[in-house]
């Protein structure tokens, strides 16, 4: 009777080379965020309770249209996309 022993060589996980240190911690200017009941917008306040302006945010919208060009046998399908951002 023969017994064979397989020795496994430890290997470094493949994803370990992709790791990077965490970025430096940054203190944010705001301490709390509440929703204004009138405007339904977030209001950012600092540690002293003063309102902090967080800058303007844009809005975007998009549409997608499906098209069919051959309805008597096998359908040829495609689609169009567009987007707007301000």
C-alpha cells in the first residue's frame, strides 16, 4: 500500500495586488442634515447650527425608444437613447 502526501504551497490571493490604502479622512463642513418641510430639500448645518451651503446640483433626464421595423416575420429591433443634463 502506497500513501502519497500532497503539500500545498501558500499563494497570495490574486486580488491582493489591487488593494490600496484607504484615502485620507476628510472632515466635512456639515454635522447634520435635515429636510426642510416647506421645500423638501436637505438643509446642512455645521457644528454651531449654522446653515452650510453645499453648492448647486444639476438635474438630468433621459429617454429610450424601442423600434421595430419588420412586423410580418422576424422582428428587427433597435433602440434610441438620449439624455439631458444641466
